C-alpha cells in the first residue's frame, strides 16, 4: 500500500547500512554524526544511488535542500494526455543501465554500495529484465533495496530473487496522532479532528497519503499531481453520490486530466462501501457519506456491482494503457449508473 512510509524507511535503512560508526560505541545506526551520515543527509553519498521516475525526483534529498516542491509520492502511475508526462512516470532504462554498469567497480568508501529503486513497478518490461540480470549474478558488495507499492506488477522472477519484507500500515490511533503533529508543522491553520479522521479513512489508513491530501486541500493547489487528484476525486465522489442520476459524460470530462490510477482507486473504494453497506450496513472508506451510501445501497443490484468490481480490478492492472482517461471513465461511469433500480 502506498502512503505508509516505505520509501522513507528504505532511505533510513540505506543510511544505516552505510553508516561507518562503531555500533558498540554509538549504540545505534545510523549515528547521524559520522562522515558517511553527513554525506547521506546532503544527498551526496557516492555509494548510495536512488532511482526514481522523473515525476518523483522532487523527493530526493538534493531537491528538498534546494527548495523544490515534493512531487506526488502516492500515485506515481498517473495518466496524462502528454506523452512526455506519461514517460515521466517510468524509470528510464538508460538510467538503470548506467547505474548497473558500474556495480562491478569498487565502491568509493571501500564498503557496501546501495541501489534504491522506487517504485519498482515503474520499470517497464525491458528495464525489469535488465535489472533481473544483475539480480541473477549479484555483486557481493552491492545491496539492492527495491520498494514497491504494487507487488502484483513486479515480475515474478524478480520477486523470487528477493527477500520480501512486508511493512504494515500503522494503527488508526497512531496514524491520527502522527498526522495531527505533522499538520501542526505544515499548516498555519489547524485541520479539524473530523477532517483528519475522514481523510485517514478515505486513504485506507495511510497517514502520508492523508497528509498530502489535507495539505493540498488547504493550500488550494490543483496544479500538481496531488492537488489535481484531490480535486478530481472530490468531483468524482460528488457524481457517484448521485447514483442513477449521475451525469457520467460531464463527470468524465471534468476528471479526465487527473491521474487515472487515483480515479480507479476512488471508484473501487466507493463501490466497496456500497457493497459493504448492502450486505452488512457498514461503511469503511467514505464515512462522511455514510447516509447517502446507505440510501444507494438499498437500490443496488449486487450482481451488476460485482461485475463492475471485476471491470475496475482489470482496469487497475492496465491503468497505463494509452487509451484516453475520458473514454475509459465514461464507460465505467455508465456501468455505475446502471447498478441501481430494476
């Protein structure tokens, strides 16, 4: 699941592995005081190489120190009508080859070399096969830290050559406490407790995703990936709440520039809540819309809802397909309109 801090943990792990302090004397790694740690903190450690798609490079330490805005860490698989922007969601094979071409050369500090790749599923098939060759014949002094938000999209042959570590999301209480403390630093006006709780639920308990959503909402910026996704999913939820009266053509036109993956996730969660309300009278994600969801659930045709669920699941597997977002959303919203009544 994205938005739970996997990339931040991977960076901390990289720093700990490169730390040159004596564990017995410092009692911890990273020590944050040795030369290696200082280099890492400025993004200049020569033995730590981080590969990200262009759309996420604002998350690199160098970009943060230079004041560049953070890019969307949650939905790197967004769709756009511009081919160049589509390409920016993938790690280029030339970058990967350049990095892998140097792993048999000794490291600068005479120790380990770290190669951190995130998200792993942003490698196209040719790049994945290039990485696989290095994993099949690994250099003993090179450690690959491969971070994925969608493990189902990673080649099975790559998965089989890795030690998989599953990072769980935090408890709801811990996520809310962390989110509250973060927002006190990032926002001049405090977010209301009910807003924190609703956003945590809508983001499936992922605190970093909730933080980015709330910050973008308060700043009112819909030009970057996060802001555009927030505004578009808000429009989509409002449309979905109309049930059989949804203006599917108008909605598809309004949200067509948003990351396609964000729209699919939104529809999946709304449909999940509809089915859960139909069967158990409960709502998991959109609790602030619980009353309306309950009303719509009473009109729901479950068989059709299950077919739409299968369609959405299949669409998520192919969400980087070159077909336009608008065309695909029109089709799925039309199916949604037909879920209710006789």
